[in-house]
């Protein structure tokens, strides 16, 4: 359950997502935040109801294998999120973490465009 949301509601990733986060409320995309962004705060849709839930799909885009950032390889949302400045972490607050398997049988239904071979 979400706290009541009104005008000016926001979701903040304190140190940014690792690597890309798509935020959905009640199944509707609210926005996307990237690790390389300078603003880690999303303004939320005013139509959000208290009974809706937030889904955050975090994409792990691999590892940095050279240059700046090699020693900061945390993935996911290591510091949780702030919803209107209230802290939410994976250790409570109704937070559930689900790993999405990516086996070939799970991907067979995705219509990938045909690739030209050379």
C-alpha cells in the first residue's frame, strides 16, 4: 500500500539506480531513471490512488570493465527509494524483490526483428 499521494508527490533514488529503473504505478509507466542521469527524482502522476502499488523494474546493464566506476559495481537499488521523503528499503515496508528469469524458453514469445547477416 502506498501512502496518500497528492500534488507534488515524488519518488527519489538517493544514489541513483544501478543501472536503469522503470517506474510503474498501478501498471502505468511514470518514468525512467538512468544511472548516468543527474536528476534521480521523478514527479508522480496525480491520478495515483492509495491502493495502487509501485513497481520498479531495475535493469542490470552489465559491468563496467574499464575507467571510472570500476570499483562501484553495486546493482539494483542498494539504498532503496524515497517516496515523498519517506525511506523504503527491501527489508520491510511491504517491499518485495523478484528476479526475472531470462531463459531461452522465456524469451521465445518476444517478437525480435530479423537481423541481416553479412
